[in-house]
């Protein structure tokens, strides 16, 4: 199996998404990929226990990608060995009536993980510069002062929205949130194959929507919007990673490796030591419990 170089997937302000591969099986079999993931997700689960005891950091993982990119299954497989109380997943859908009465970041802010926990955003605050950019008419539902028609949703509007996102993430990072942002880079042909499988499998039919085909027609525009979002918001404290998604087993292992190799660099995250008085009396506590027999 090829060694995973996490720097190869890290984006920069000049990133061209089309230059990144959509498929990489790491020269490994499906069995080898699953075995490697099993090892690393156990390490991540143990790390989360330490993170919880340390209680000064939290981890936010943002997953974006075209429909069928494999976000749901990645979450299931990468976080399988976590204490269920240590990871919280939020799947953001169309904003509710209540959410539309607040600014676009509100519903994401209140879903952030507490210190000591991992939070996974399945689709994220970036939908507000992706779907809404392809369909600017959706912005009118937000009832923003001065935005009365689609023509008011101009480049200045998007500049402000990118600025809001960058400031939001900077604020989080300053307060102990370790941020990862992953774009699961799927090819258009592989999406076609996965949509066909949804139609062929009765237990997958519920995932299919005719709207998937309509959005597929906007593929190139979505890809351009993703590229600009990545270029304008990848930062040292909130980096984007472009992960090939045509091979699900490989993409899961790549994401898990990026998480693990980054998190272990936080040398200050360690389990706290017991209070000296408690430590000095461990023997008496043990004796007290043993007497209960």
C-alpha cells in the first residue's frame, strides 16, 4: 500500500480542483484498505477519550461534495469506534422557517461540538456559497435588508459572505476548535453509476430524487463554486483537503489519516493528572472498596 502523504491533498489559495484526481486506491486491495482503516479509527477513538478528559479543544469536521460522494458512509465507517457520546453528527438540510429568521451562520453555530467532542457537519455553512450561488433566488428567503431581488445578490454580496465565513472560522479556532474541511472529489461518471445503483437497489431507492438529475445539469457551475470557496477560505487554522472519492474505501482511509496525523501534533492534549491529595490517598480508597466484599 502507498504511504499517504497528507500534504498532497491539502488545498491552497491557487488550487484548481480539476488538477486533483478523483480516484486513488493507494495501490491496495479493498481488504487492505479496510484493515488499515480499522487500525486508525481505533486510534482516533482513543484520542477522543483523551480529548474529552483534557476538555480544552473540540474538533469540527466539515464534509462537502456532490450528491453521492459518500459522506454518509464515510461518517459511519471512520467514526465507528468512537464512544457515541464523543461524536455528534449534523446533517444540514434546507433551512427551516426558524433558521431563516436568523443569520445564515446561526444554525451552524448552535450545532458546534462542545469541548472534548468531535462534531461532523454533513454539508455545512459552505452550502451558503454553493447552492445559493448556483440558485441565488434562494437568498431572497433570508429576508436580508437591501436584498430585494436576485440582481441585488452581486459580487459584493458574495465577498461579504466569504468574509463572514472566514471570520467565523477564525473565531472558532481562537477558542480551541480544530477545524478540518474535506471536499470529496467525485467524477461525474462515478456519480452517474451511483445514481443508477440507487435506482436498481430497492433499499437505496429512498435516496433518489429527480432533483438529483436537475442539479447534475449544473455540475460545471457547482465545481467552479467549490473551487472559489476552497481558494478563498482555505487557511492554516481551517484548511481544505481535496480527497478523491471515486473509491470509497480509499477516501475513508485518506480522511482518517489526515485527521490522525494532524491531531497527534497537538502535544498539549493529554489526560489530566489526578489531584495530589487524591493521588496520595489512592491506597486508602482501594482499601475502602475492598472492605465492601
